[in-house]
C-alpha cells in the first residue's frame, strides 16, 4: 500500500486514519471469524467440561471414604485444573477476537508475539502430533499492535494445521526470524502439500477461499486482511509454496527506530535475575534480553527449581514468574517468593492470559511488585529495568556501608 509519491503511508494509532476500505474488511473478517469460532465453541468446550464433571464426581466418591487418599485426591484436582486452563484459553481467544480494531502500538519482540500465537494453538498442534521448531537468536523489536499481529499469525498457523492433516506422519512447522537490511522478518513454514498454482494466484484476494462456507469453515477473508494489516504496519506479507520445499509465509516488518534490547557497553551487574516459565522459548527470549543488558540471568521451568536457586544463591535482583490466572497455587508461589525475598524484593508476574488482569489485585496482595501481559512491550521492560537497576545499586551501597 503506497501513496502517489511512492512512499509507504505513515502509520497512525488513530482508528479513523486507517483506510476506510480496510476498516470495513477488518470488521468483516472479525465478524466472520467470530461466527466460525461460535459455531465450534460448544464442541471445543464440551471435552474439558466432561473432564471436569467426571473428576468432580470421582472426588465426591472419594470423600465418602473414611480415609481419603490425599495423593489420589490431588491427582483428580490437577486434571480439573488442566481442563479449566484449556477452557480459559478458548474463551481468551474469543475475547481477543472480539476486541475493537483500533491500533495500539508498542515496541515488542517479534519472537514473543509468535510465541503467544503458538501457545494458543498448542492443543491443536498436540492433537495432530505436529512438531514446532522455533529458531531464535536475539530479540527483534517491531512497532506494532501485538494483538493484531498475533491474530494474523494464528490465521497462518491454522491454515498450516489444516494442510498438515493430509500428511500421515512427520508433520512439522518451523518459525524462524532474521534481519535483512532495515527489515525484521518472521517466516512460518510447514511441510504440508503445496498450494495448487491455480489457488496461489487468488489466495490473498478478499472472499477467495478453498473451504466450504456452507460448512462454516471460513469466508475467505483471513489472508486478505492479514496482508492489509501488514501494509498498514508498513510491512508486507508474501508466501512461496512448492511440492519439494513445502509452504512458507514471510512477514516483513520495519525495524523499530530504537532497540531497547540492543547490545551496548553496560556494566555487568552483580545482581541476578531469575526467570520462571514453563515454556522453554519464553525463557530463552527473556534470558537473552537480560544478557544483552548486562544482567546475570538464570531460567527455570519449574517453580521449585527457581525457588531453590533463590534460596541457595545470594544477590537476586528480581524474579520474573509466569502464572496461570485464578489458580490458588499461583498466589501461594508469589507469597513464598515474597517471604524469601523480603519486603523490598522485586517480583514481576507475567502471563499470556489477558484474564490475568482480573486477578492483578490478588497477585499484588500476595506480594507481586507488578503484573505484565505477554508479550512484554518495551515501555514495560524499561520499567522493569529501572527497578532492577535501583535494587542492584541499593544493594551495592548497603554492602559498601
């Protein structure tokens, strides 16, 4: 999308300045996607609801026994919690799709946005035994509306899952990142069958679809809107698809003017940062950011591992911990961290569940310093950095005195 003088349009955060035809197209695709999700939501929620009901009935039977086996009771409750998490993800996706289309621009790490999209698809990917490769080296800052870009990646990933259903085995998706001149690129590849040449020509045209609209499978708006959203962000969306090499979508974004995680001459701090997150790639992205900024960082998948490291090693400047909203266990973990770190310790809670905002008060009451929704955009990361710097320098002054 270029103006008459050949330059890309200036990106605006004002909804009214998005071209009118794109506003209409975005609204159409949002309504179509919401309709598709609504038609499937009963089926999606039915399985975890059956799990909750079944295990709740089991617990009721266990409670009738004189000596209730505690371990068995905990296992039943764990299965209920896992089912509730799955339902929460389905509802979260619906909530994200129902948001208005005003652009909310922040500098974020492109890799973190992609991770959020993959996380929402985890159940579908696991059901088909699809292997996801994530090729990440260093942070790639882009200035974007993270929710819109995430929705666009979800659309591409959903199409990849449909294509991979045709393979009997060895189903793979690879997400890689690179810098080319002034562009940051994300590439989403799958080894499904090639898109037919006759389909490729119209694939990004509005209302073009290879799916059955009568079956409620789609209205052919996804990729057309995805390309338009990329153009509004000053970037572009393209793809290649061949029988030999599979299908790859390439998303190109202008680099952000400032890189908040750029390697620079910075004093290596004596304080450490502990990251606790179940997802290995989230840990990698955060650990790399802190390393570039001069902090010593350790990351752990399990809370108990991270908590042990905090107890055995001194000079912990702060802890970043991922939580699942509404779980009593999350609140207990924050309380334990607060008791261990004392009243001045920094505990940053993060989650890719937007519903976690509703539990922000509970988390802060338990001892959290602040809550952040993933992906953590640059302004929030700068706030974290400022508090960490203050904590490290205060600790150094205390030792010197």
